[in-house]
């Protein structure tokens, strides 16, 4: 039996595991806004249940969840155009995750590089949640029958696993019920790197605040972080090929390109042959012009946390109109009897 046609539907999420970074903005949120405005049906999620796979201080988690919602809206997501939700408000995410835990294989999870990176040498002491996180991520996406998922480069492997889970479920139960989701990884900022090490991803949980730009940083802090960003001593090249083996140069140019919506070639045409001492102030000015209005609006929104909670509650009500029937059908397919009326 075939369930499609699946209507194009976009889903993506971000963890409230700290303040939002420029990496989250360029790699994810800016593209969420583009897809919302391109008339897709869009669902964006604050994945608080993913955040607790590593320890989160409860008060900080509450604050970070609301701040992330404020960051979504301040960046241009509109609760009237997109469904904005907090993951723990929609119980079908975890219900489907359990079914997927029984579909996915242990070997699949053992191959996930993000688990290896986050668990480090002490994998035996990592939470079980961190290990099976990708099954919950697959459930987040497939409980909406989402067809497109905009993410940064680091999530590619998890999306491949989402496809594998959908394929195995459909195969095992002989029904085309879950769509084979397309990852949408595009643009020049699919992997924004640390300002202190051009080979490492910019991350909210990096112990060094100088490694990242936060969406809540003020103009002076942004300028200081860019001034201190690691670079080599050569001038910028005029062609992209000249940035080979220069990860820090490549990172700053990619950030400029993504912030200004210009191709890398155009940025290098303007700055090729110039020193970082010329380029960094121009990058700071551009970054401040994009981030400051977002940061101000986030502060405004955070002054009314009850309104943020109302927006998320409204989002959950809309979301459950989609998730409840999909979960009900999933249980039916797997042979679970429905409650008698
Ligand atoms: N540096 C980045 N460049 C491009 N995209 C990025 N994303 C994250 N960092 C970058 C994208 O943002 C979305 C949400 O990611 P997340 O916060 O849920 O998880 P993460 O990828 O683990 O992000 P962090 O900042 O590294 O969080 P922590 O430190 O808590 O692990 C995803 O689409 C991701 O690709």
C-alpha cells in the first residue's frame, strides 16, 4: 500500500543548549526564514529533549528555550506563517522515537560521528539519550511527514539515518508510510567554523566565548571577537582557489559572503590582495549591521516571557493536528490496538 503523495513540508530544529551562535543563524535560521517566505509549509522546533542528552541546568534550560524562541521570531520567523514549537509540548515526537528505537540498529547508532565527538573518550559514561538521539531526531522529522530539512553540514549523517529508518519501517511493514526526506544543505555557511580554530565547528558549547559570535553579543563584543579571530599573515587571494589550506581565511570570507548574500567570488573580487587588517573591520561592520537588530528584538521579546509561552502553546496546538493522526496510524500499522471508545 502506498501512502503518498506527500505534500512538501519543511521541518527543522535547534537545541536550547546555550545562546544562539552565528553558526546557528547562518547555517539554519536564516535559511528557515527563506523557506518560510518561499511559501513552503514550515515547522520549526526548539528541541529541548535533545538538549538534555547532556546535562542542562534547569533554570538555564528554561531561559534558553524562551531565548531561542525569541531568536527565531527576531530573525524573521512568523508564528502566523510557520508552526513554532517546543519539542516537549508535542508528545508524539517521543512516542514515535520509541517505535524508531525498535527499527534502528545499534550498529547504525555506533557509526554516528556526533555521538563519538560529544561522548569523547568516556563513551561508557555518556547518557543513553545521547546514543539514541538520532532516532528521536528522525521521529521529530517524520512525525510531520516532512519532506525537506534545512540543516548545517554537521547534521548530514543524522539525516541519512532518518532516511534509513524510514526505508526500513516502510520495508518491514510493507507500506510506503514515511517519506524519504531530502536534506537541504546549501549556501556558503553550511559549516561556520570557530573563530579560534578554522578546523573546528563554531559551537554554542565551546568553552571559549571568543570562538563564537552569539546573537546576543553587542557591537563592541562582535568587533573584539572578529579583531581577535585567528588568521594567517598573507593577504586575501582574488580567487577561491587561493584559500586552499587556509581554513581561517576561508571561514571569515564565507561568513562575509553569507551575511552579505554575495558569492565568495564577489567578496574576493572586492577584498583580494588586501590584508586582514582591512578586511576584519569591514566584516565587523557587516556582522553588527545584521546581528544588532536581531539582538535588540530578542531583548524586547524576552521582556514578555508569557507571550513567548503563548506563542509556543499555539504552535503545539497546530502541530498536534498533524502529529496525532500520524502517530495513530503508525500504531495501527505496527499492530497496536486502539483504545475502545
Ligand atoms: N557552526 C555551524 N555552522 C553551520 N550550521 C550550524 N549549525 C550549528 N552549528 C553550526 C546548525 O544549526 C542547527 C541547530 O544545531 P543545534 O544547536 O541543534 O546542534 P549542534 O549542531 O550540535 O549545534 P552546536 O552549536 O554545536 O550546539 P552544541 O554545542 O550544544 O552541540 C543545525 O541545523 C546545525 O547544523
